[in-house]
C-alpha cells in the first residue's frame, strides 16, 4: 500500500515540475501581459519547478529505502 502511495506522490510531483516548466517557458498566458505579470509568472514557475524537483528527489530516496 505504501509503495502505491509513493508512486502516486511521484506522479503528482512530476506533474508539478512539468507545470512549473510550462509556466517558465510560456509565461503569462494573457494576450498582452504586463512586465509585472510576466515576472510574477516566472517566479511562480520557478518555485513550482524547484519544489517539484525536490519533492521528486525525496520520493525517490524514500522508494529506495523501502526496497531495502
């Protein structure tokens, strides 16, 4: 049961990382965003990307410990 939960958490963290990457690449999805909106979207995108990568790394470490 814990293994399934860890796999679900890994999938969610990977999706969070991908969402952050999309936000960083695309920026604000408005027609004519202001510089402030672009800056805010980049901050949020990088935040999601960093948190997602860290959470995925923690999940991988936990999965390896459970296998031993």
